[in-house]
């Protein structure tokens, strides 16, 4: 799954719109402390369906919305869009007729999040499954946060197994089985 662009508006410190082109190969993000490097990675995790505000270093999901600074007033919405090159058709079958997928998540204060794929309203679940199937979800081992290596070494076998399942791309299947059993 190739990410080609990340658009961010009103998310955390990104009050001005940014449209980041992600070139093939390795991308490095550099800058002084507090310039927004971690916020950028969080924007990526958020658009993939991160449901835990704690994982966003926030005390509520609305905290991801730009809260104002200096003479800039706070915003009421935040939006992140991830553009994916689907030429290799790695997306689930229902989305497989599109060469490019645009996944977006928008949050409004006190109104929660709305997700879209190529302009169509979808559930958070659809977005989470899209990335879980491609082993690149918000909790995938492709995203290694600070302190995570130490945590993995100290983890219980059951927790370590969950990580291996995510890496193998089968956690989406587990989630679907769980949903099917609930019905
Ligand atoms: P370091 O090099 O120290 O890891 P960093 O580049 O990763 O720094 P971030 O943690 O991404 O920096 O950015 C922190 C900045 O983002 C802080 O200045 C903080 O005030 C700002 N910030 C976080 N949430 C919001 C928000 N909701 N509204 C406005 N600014 C925010
Ligand atoms: Mg940081």
C-alpha cells in the first residue's frame, strides 16, 4: 500500500493547510523540538482510524483540533486526508475499481468524526479494516512509537501474538469474525 499524499488542516499545530507529497523511498521529517514532527505522524495514525485519544497524546478527541496560539483563534474542525496509490489493487475488493483512494477523516467539536473514502461516507470500521488488511493500520508494527521496542521485549506472549497477527495481516479477519459472532 503506497501512500502518496497527506493533507492536513486544523489538526493539532497544523492550522495552515499542508499538502505533503510522499515520494517513493525513505522520507525523513526533521525540525526543532515542538515543530510538529510527532503531530504529523499522529495525523497519519488518526486518518487510519485511531480510536484512542490517549494514543494522540490528548485528553479527549476534540483536543486534536487546533486550539489557538498567539493571535490565531482556535478552529472548530480538523481534517486529514491520505491519498493512496491503489494501482496494485491491494485494497479490499469493494474498493478495487479505483486507481487512487482518498481516505479522509474530519472532526467537528462535540460532533465526533466523519470518514470518507473517495468522497463516499463510510464507517470508522471500514477505514480501520482497509488498513488492517494491508498490515499498515494505526496499531500496525509498521508504526513504531517511542518506547515500543522495550515494551515488545517485556510483553506477555498473548500481547506479542496480537502484534504478529497484525504484521501477518490477519487481524482484520479476527475483527470481522468477532463482528459476525455478535450478530
Ligand atoms: P520533539 O522534537 O520534541 O519530539 P515534535 O516536532 O515532535 O517535537 P510535536 O510534539 O509534534 O513536536 O508538537 C508539539 C507542539 O504541538 C506543541 O507546541 C503543542 O503546543 C502543539 N500542539 C499540540 N496539540 C495542539 C493543538 N490541539 N492546537 C495547537 N497546538 C497544538
Ligand atoms: Mg516528537
